[in-house]
């Protein structure tokens, strides 16, 4: 447990927080356990393991990098989002038009009769 406390201090966990963990997770739980069950060494070891695990989670949280702060203006972001939506709509319209052209070309190639006759000889 001492090495975990040392790591916590080195990683920047405030000493105040470590003392709170000691009080709440070890001292208070140990006193409660002794009052309820008497002195049980195995129970004490479980309490220590639980406190150590809790402290290791705190260390992990302190190691996490800070959340990134966007470097873009919110108004600029909204403008870009609106432009992207507009482009997506135009792209969809172009795709629809291309499909329609393709369908019309197919219909034209299947057409026979007056408009599809052979060329006249002069």
C-alpha cells in the first residue's frame, strides 16, 4: 500500500485526497468491521486491497490527459457545418440527376419507331 501511496504522490494526487482515502476506505471500514465481526485479519486484508484498488483508480484518473479544448470558433464551426450540409444536399441532388439521366438513356436505347428509325438515303 505504501508504494501505491508513493506513486499517487508522484503522479500528482493531492495528499489531502490520499488522506481522505485512508480515513474513509481503511480507518472507517476497519473500525466498522471490528465492531461488527471482531478482529479478522482476512477482513482487514480485504479492506486494504479495496483501498489500494481505489487509490490506483485515482492515480489512473490523474494520468489521463486533459480533455482537448477546441481551437476553432463556435460560429466558424456552425458555418462550416451548414456548408457541409448544403454540399451533401447538392451531392445527393447530383447523384439523383445522374441516375435519372442514366434511366432516360436506357429508355432511349430501348425506344423503337418513328424517332428511332434508320437514316434516309438522299
